[in-house]
C-alpha cells in the first residue's frame, strides 16, 4: 500500500500517523501582540475524508471549546483515517474579551466568505474559508446561545439537504432543526463551495453545561465513525430518533417588565399552555405568554428583566409531543450511562 502524502498546512508538513498544533497568523493588535488561530491537525496513515470541527466563531460561546478539548482526548482518534482539522477557538479576539464580536464590532458569522482586503472580521472569515473549509469534505461547527439565553442540544441543517439530514440523525442530538441559511454565515459560504456543515447549538454563552457537552462529544464521534474516519469502539448509538422540527418561532415579550418563567429549555408544551408572565414593576399590568402551537422549547431567555419585544422563548414545532418527550428522556438516560463519559475522562 503506497504511503499517504504529508499534509501541508501553514507552511508546515504533518506526516501520516502524526498530529500537531499549528498557529495560523491572523493579525497583530495595536500594541504589537500577534493574534493567531490555533489549528490541531490529526493526519491519519490511511486514506479517508478531511473533516473540520470548529468552535468559538462567537467568542462568548465557550461550550464548543470544552467539547473540542474532550474530543481531542478520545481514544478513538488514535487511529484516524483521513485528516481531522480541529479549531477550538476561531475568534480569538472575542474569546479573550468574553465577547461575541470582533474588535470592529462585527459578527464573524455574518462576514463569510470574507475578503483578503476587507474589515478585520472579513479577513478572518477569508482565512478560515480558504485555509480550512475549502480543504475539507465536511464540517461540524459548534455554537451555544448568546449571553443571557440558553439552547437545548440541537442540530441545525439546511432545507432540502438529505446528506446533512442523514448526518444529523447519526449525530443523535434530541432535536433537528430545519434552519434556512443566513447571509454571511459559515454554512452559506461552505454551500457556495459545495461543502456540507452541521451546526450544533447547545447551552448558554460564557457557561458550561455538562449535558450539552456530552451530547456534543458523543455526536461528533458518531459522525466521524459514520464517515469511516474512526472505529466505533465505545461509541453508543442514540437510543431514540431525534425529533425533526420543520419550523420554529420566537415568542416575544408583549410589554417590558419582570419575567416569570414557568417552562425550562427542552420542555414540551401544547397549544394554549401558559409559558410565562410579564408584569410591570408595580404589578398593575400582567401579560401571559401562551404556546401558539404544540412544540418544544429549543431556546429561552435567562434574564428576568425584559423590554417589550425581547425574545423570550424559541419554540420549535413538533408533530407529536409524546414522541418528542421520549426522545429527550432517552437522551438524558444515555448520557448518564454512556461509557465514553466515565469520571476519569472528564478532567
């Protein structure tokens, strides 16, 4: 069998059967401090696909960084087929400042595919697309809710893309969201290059959530096994089929005031169920927020202080509340019992 070629990246060569972290130059701060994008590459001895796993496109969404840390410790990655490219922190500027944005106040995930001579966000997007996305067959991008919100573990896929829908089912998160591609997003830029990207959303900005982390690690390993990159040893299949949600709606505060929330993220609601009350500080006005349809809460606000029009609940439609309930319960049971997550592994 002929030997695989070295993987060339950032002016360096990674030999087959080795792994290395390479710092890709991005920019220099005003005080002359260099900023890089650290990329970990596992180059297998045998042929296979090239896949990237990225986190921290929004600097305050740190849960993906923890997912990546645990992923890189997985024993299954000792014998990778193909090449795995892992970027734990894409937006180092935002990560350092605990901010969603870059110093130019731009959202990196609205700046793709970027430009070599554009704004700071545009330049970073351009580097990521040309150096990472263009070289891969598949990507898995990790996100959480913005600060003061929380998301239930979910995979978002593009409409009418059967390949990503299949991979989303393999991933095994309890919820699959059919989500249109937004202008300037990484998914949009990848689609223009003919590349597929799974988007995992879970947890809260600037916080860790153990269930969300476990679901993310297990899901990535399932996908890597499915595309024949790693062995399936110790990787449990999802006990229940994910709940496919064809659409969703944000429910917003009817007035400003104090929010009393009666439903948690991941909760199932039926049409007409009382989800929350918003009251003015004097108790003179009180408005109910009712479920407009049968659904599952895939995201919600965490702050008890709201302004009129603030997003309170992200409600996804479900065809069967009972089926969705079973999927969420089975996921919780699986993550608690999964041999991948012995206490010795979570350090």
